[in-house]
C-alpha cells in the first residue's frame, strides 16, 4: 500500500476548499496537516478548529502531524476535531509509550516522528506499538526546504527493523519530496509520501499528483 498525502501547509488558504477538492478529485489518498506551535518548531500554523473545518470539506483521512511541545495536552482535541492519524515527535515527550496508547484510545492511528538528526535506533522500544513512523527529511518548521539525502538510508534501515520484527507499521516521509526524488524515496521503503510545495506550488497540481501516483505505485 503506497499513499500520497498532499500537505495542506503549502496550499493557498484563501481558496482552501477548492484546493482540497482538487487534490481529492485526482487521487490523493489522505491530507497531511502540520500543526506548529512556535515553540517546538519556529513557526505557527493552526489548531483543532482548522482540522475540524477541513474535515467537513473532505472524505479523505486526515493525517495530523503535531510539531508541538507537550503534545499530550492536545491529543484529545485533535481527535475530536476529526484527525484519523496523529503523529507526535520522539523529541517532544518524555512518555512516548503512554502517549501512543493515548492516541489509540482516542480512536486514531498512532505515529511517532523523528527529526533528521535523530537515529532510527531510538525507536526500537516503541516500534511494536505504533501504526506508522514519520521520518522528517527536512528540519521541521517550514515548507519548501531541500530534501536531506541521508533520509533514504534511514528509511531503508527502518524497513529492515520492521521486517525483522514482522511488524507491518507504515513508513511515512515528509520534506522536500517531489517528482525528482519520489522514486528513490519509494525504493528506500517508504509507504506514505507527504508532498507540499511540489504539488501546490506546481503549475499543474492535478498532473503532478497523477505522475506521483504512477511512480509510487509502479
């Protein structure tokens, strides 16, 4: 299963419903929503209300990535707003296992995120409990950054770990993905492709999505 998740952060918020309907109509599998608090990362985006509003615009699953400090305080709010997947950073909480269980108890798929400089080895104890792992292939906080090439090796290593455990968790990657590298990312073992600027910033988002889908599913 390979999934394409356009990142709403790169959409034009003045015509958000139009952009959501566009990517839905041409084959997006889910929508990726980046929640930033200006503390854990140096940017501020939106909160549960935006998630709730987008949830009313689409039937696509909502993949909510919490780039925030103290995420345990907000999981319930985002679950109630309509999140289907919730991911939290390994670097943002001291009680990761408890928080993963909390996300699942709220009725969502639970994911753990690691930053580019964080080794996949830190995930060994949490892998049995997660539904997916999100590998950041840029430093989190802003869209439009260049892809960090060592992310490919991290995905391959994580795929091997999951295989040895006979664990079917999905590998997601976010940051700098586009037509120029999506095949390499697929070949490294990634299952969920988060693409923002490469879709919404392209001259023809519909055609871009169709091309990406053809590559990741080939």
